[in-house]
């Protein structure tokens, strides 16, 4: 069969502003389509996306494994490898990221959210979406790794510099220089921290990685690379997810009202927010062997970009996919990926997002977002600047309540 082809320009500012019409443009051509601008395959169909993502390195390799494209990692980590190597690196950390394991962070997450929202509770009528609110995920990853408070700001800057600039080989020289500088600074800092952790053995994730049993042991380079991965995988994605969920709720006031009136709907509302307006836009892979997908012959060596946010609106999978509906059974969405590389931090991201949004809705049930700026990251999409106006205040200004774990 001839290649189905699309010229849709992913580098157009219109894509950043609103990618969904462009995804439909591609879908009208097919579920698996050759993209001229990307010089690779784009997958917008749900079933096709799942079949690429569930492959564990037989037909498709994770593209981040190409050291040319992810040069900021100095060594392999779980997102750059497949098969048994991936299994070893992931299994070492997996017990710390289960839903039960992250529940112990509930109190700390609540405390940080309270601090961030304190000026609002005290009467401020607006605050900065990024500086004042979405700082949460950096603080939590930094705390997990045992990074002291005075380095939170550096941590956030490094993470942001890498994540917002990465585009898997489509960066210009200037952008590559920013990425290199951030990577050098993070790695230098982590070297110092690892020395301190070896001496002082504080009870945290870095010490845990240093002391793994021999069958799971990681080299120093793998530990640093994993710490960089956690930092960059855990900040921008979660910060933008929090902001995107706020956008979804504001644009759908009837749904927001439901969530305000019944906060037990919030976990479902967040899943629906992830499906409807997810942060991660594409999950890149490389074909290892000739493979047929939806009738298209993909050759070995060709890149395949799974457009998970487009698959999350595939009308073959979702009823009325463009509708944001907090009562929808949104489980099965691909916002956290799928298969062996499914997001390790999903339970933590869900916990952080739920608590942050719950507390914000508690103070400002009719908040209004303004001056949103989506920056220029086409990989992780969400506001990089914006203001939240409190609007009408909740009548019940009771103190925040810390809910029980898993609650
Ligand atoms: C809402 C926020 C988040 C979103 C939308 C998100 C999304 C994703 C996606 C889509 C993948 C799969 C990438 C692929 O298949 O190519 C992934 C992997 C990963 N994420 Fe997240 N993530 C989030 C938060 C976090 C957090 C908070 C952490 C940890 C602190 C984290 C750690 C990881 C790790 C370690 C991987 C690699 C897993 C592997 O390769 O086995 N993520 N994430």
C-alpha cells in the first residue's frame, strides 16, 4: 500500500496553541501516517498506539536510547533502554513508586500546597500559576532525592531547561547549548550530593540507590542518570498537568461545579483532564525491524511518534472524545504512556495533582485563569506562564484538612 502522508506542521505556533484540530487533520488521512516535517511515522489511533507502546523492544525501541538525541543523560537509565536492562533499572525503583508507597508523601504534599496557597487564604486576589503554585512537583522530587531547600530553585531551572527544549533531534545549536549547560550543572551537583550521601547516609532515594543489593546494584553513572530522569520526568509533566487540569475545569464550568460540590469526583476529573488535555504529546520510538501497522509498512530504522494526546481522542475508543466529562471512565488513557515504559511516577503525579486542585478549589471554586502562555515546548504541552484570579471566594473558609492516605 502507498504511504499515507501528511504535511501537518508540528513546528507551527498554532500547534502549540491548540494541537487538536491538527491531530484531526492527520486522523482524516489515517491512524498511522508518514509525516514529511518529522520524517517519521505519526500514530494517532488508540489501538495502533497501544500496539507500539506494548512492544518491549522487539519491533520498536525507545528512541530516547539514541545517545545523540538524549545527550544530557551521561549513562543509561530506564527510559533509554529496553528488555532485561530496562527491567533491572526499573525494578530497582519500582517499590518506592507504588500507590501505597507514595501515600506516605500525602502529608508533605499537603503541607507544601498549604504553604504555596497561604497568601490566597490570607486574602490575595490573584497569584502566579507557575511561581506560586506549580512549584510543588520540584519540591517533592527534591525532597525524595534528599536535595536541600536552597537548591529547589536550581532544580526547577535545570528540569525546565531540559524538558522545554528537548525535541528529539529537532533542536537548533543554541538550544543544544542550553541543554548541555543544564546537564553539566545537574551532573556536577549530583556528584557532590552523592559524596555527601555516601558519608552521611540520610534516609532518602539517593542513599537507597547507592545501597541497592548486588542483583539490582546501579553504577554511579546510572544513579546520576536516574536522578536526572526523575527530576526532568517529574517536574514539567506534573506542573503542566496541574495547570492543564485547571484549564479543563475552567473551560467546562458545569463540570467544575460538579467537582466543587463533590470533591470525591476529583480523581476521576483529573483522569479525564489527563485524557482530554494531557501534557505529553508524543512518545517517540524507532522501528527495529520491518513492521506492518494499520496497513503501513514501516522500515527498520524509521522513527515512529506515538501521539498519545491524539490517541486519547480517538473516536473509535472514546464516546464523544472532545467532550470533557468528569463522570467518564477515562481509565486506559495514554497520558502516562502504556506498556513497559508506563510512567513510574503516575501514582505520585496523581496524588500531587489531586491535592493541589482540591485545595485550590476549596479556596477559589470559581478561579479564572488569564495571561496563559504555552511557551514553545511541543513535547510537553501546558502553560509556562499565567495568572490565577481567585474570583468569588468559597463561603466555607475552613482550614485545610489533611485526608487519610489513599483517601
Ligand atoms: C502528570 C505528570 C506526569 C506525566 C503526564 C508523565 C508522563 C509520562 C509518560 C507518557 C511516560 C512514558 C514515556 C514513554 O513511553 O516514552 C513517562 C515515563 C516515566 N515517568 Fe512520568 N509523567 C508524569 C509524572 C512523573 C513523576 C512525578 C515522576 C517521578 C518523580 C515520573 C517518572 C517517570 C519515569 C521514571 C518514567 C520512565 C519509566 C520507564 O521508562 O520505565 N513521571 N511519564
